[in-house]
C-alpha cells in the first residue's frame, strides 16, 4: 500500500524527562513515511538537547519564542507541515508501533474520509499501564486489519457523545487530511485550554459524516503532575475556556437543531 507522507506535530515545553521516549515511539513506527515536527516553546531545561541527539533526518526541530499555550505551538507546526496527512503527539505521550499505520489505513482506503480518531490507554510516569478512561471490550479472534475491540454504544461517533464529551477528544488519537485541516482552519489561540475539543467540533461541523471513529486504542496518554493544565493555578483558566466553547457551540455555531437539546447534559 502506498504510504503518503504523514506530518506528526509534537509541541514541547520543558519535557526533557519524557520527550526522548515520545520520539522513540515515532521512530518505532511500522509506517515509515513520516516527518516529526518538534515545536519547542522556549524550553528552559534540556528538551532541545534531547531532541538533537536523534540523527534521523525525518525529525525536524524548531525552537520558537515563548508562546505559552498549546494552540499557538501546534499552529506553528501546522504551518510547517508538509504531509498529506496530519497527526499529533504530545511530548509526554507514546505511540504504539502500529499507530500511524492503524490511523492512516482507513484514510488511504477511503478517499472520502477527512479524518480518523481512536482512543487512549493510560500510563504513569514510569510507563506502567493504568486503566483507560474509556473501556473498550476486546474482540476475540480479530483478523488483521479488523477492529481489536467492540464499539460501546456510549462511545460511538454521534453528536450526543461528542457534545457531552463521552468521546474524549484527544489530539494524539487523531489523523486528518491536510486539505480538511486547511478548510477547518487553525487552533483557536484565544483559548487557554480545550482547544483540541473546539477543533474537533469545527471538524465535525465541516463534514460530520466523513469522520470515522475507530473502536481501538491508538496511543498511550501519560498521567503525571507536570502537565500545564493539571496545575491548580491553571484550573480557572481551563474552566473559562471550556465555558466559552460551550457558549459558542450552542449560541453561535451552526450545529444541527436536534443537537441543541443536549445542552442541559
């Protein structure tokens, strides 16, 4: 199967401890035609030194002046991306070896699809597995290329699940076509947090029927205390961003009429 170029965008700020493992997980991909854009948001630790230790020319390091929020850092990566397909990986998370193959396969087979997304397993600071936030039921005797899990109705692709956040909108579980991203636009840099959720909603509004939800785990989300939005001093900013998004969603966005009844949920 032809392997179109995939651009993986990795924002980073003071993630010296984890970014080496994140990059290693990209290098371990069974899908080989990719570029990794590491966008360093003016780290003050050894993040840059860790990245520079890797000699693979597919890894491209870009250090920028301090931006201070993930939306702006990811937008730098989007402007630099050359790939036909766009993917994301935070610098403290990990891909499985078949993540890029698994996400790209439906997009390659079906030119009408604009995006594919799946779910995350959880790991701790020492890479030990933790229970996933969204449990999926394993499918016995699954054949190669078939979903490894059964879809739970609560987590299938639907406006109700999207609006009520039963489907977790995690960017490292997403892959989309470059032309779709160009039509959707960039991340909203006026948001301090939840910019991934707002981006997902605009993607669904652009072409809801051509986004596919995979009933599968496609990356490992690391739970640790060092994440920006996990610090208590940032909670109010995070909450304000979420409230702004929901106000826009129900008062301004062109959502289908039947979706508006989910506001109370």
